[in-house]
């Protein structure tokens, strides 16, 4: 009897040790993968010259009381600069309703801000439906095609640019480049941490989309 008890005890210890090793291994793999994503997030080179394009897609961010948040204002100011320098002829403003109390969609809030800066209304095309970076680029691709805009710049922050460009490649953008910049108002640690999670989620979603587990109008 004693031998049987000892054998069972040793068996439980071995299973416990194996489970512990598996958990440690998974944690290490997770840490390495997060490190890889962090490297990707910091891989954008904002020193490269920005070439002329037909239009710039401005990826949405939050409105605060129907006004662009500081982060969104940075994107809009950068897009305004591109337009004034003659780098683009049109701006595609993409972003839906925030559900944070704003009455305007992100695209509408962006349009109002840029109108006040002097950009003509007919130079701005709006996507009022997008709720994610994927939808920003999915909807903007349709708008660009409808208006025969072939070469595109994707305006966003530098930490967001690698994921945005990966999604653009997934959506088969033929002639698009990132036009990104470093933020002066956002907390780098906070935003890069969130972007690691967002990038990891996109990797999973891309697989699900590829195998048809999500509809084309994801999410």
C-alpha cells in the first residue's frame, strides 16, 4: 500500500512539474513575441522623404466634445502640412462615431477642424463608418477607387504605422506608403503598450479573416 501511495505521489509531482515547465515556456514565448511586436512598432523610419501622392488617408482618433483630441489634432496638422506643401491633392478622413458623447463622427470632426484651417470642402472625402484601423483602410480603399486616387499616403503616428501598413498590405493596397510622425502629446510607454496588444489582436484577426471565421465587414 505504501508503495502505491508513493508511486501516485511521484506521478502527481511529475505532472505538476511538467505543467509548471509548460507554463514557464509559454510565458517565455509570450515575452519573446511581445518583444518582437515592440520591435515592429518601433521600426518605422520617419526620416525618409515623403513623395507626392494623389491623396492622404487620415486615420481617425478620438474626438473630445466634438473637437479633435490632442492626438487627432497632431494627425490633422500633419495632413494639413502635406496638403499645403503640395504632397497630396485630396484628404480621405476616416472615422466613425466614438460613442463617448460626441455627436459628430471622427471624420466629421476632422472635416470641421480642417475647414477652419482653410482646406476647401471639395478636397476632403469622408468615411463616417470606420470603427477600427482595419475598417479605416477597408473603407478608404473603396473611396479612393471611386475617385480614381491611386497613390496614397497613410497618415498616423509612428507607433501605429507598422500595423496600419501591415493591414494595408493585407487589403492589397497597390501603391500606399505611411506618412507618420512622432507624437509630442502622447505617453510613449502607454501607447506602445496598448499597441502591442492591438498588434497581437490584429495577428489573430488576420488569421481568422483568412480562414473565413470573420465576415468581410469585420469587426
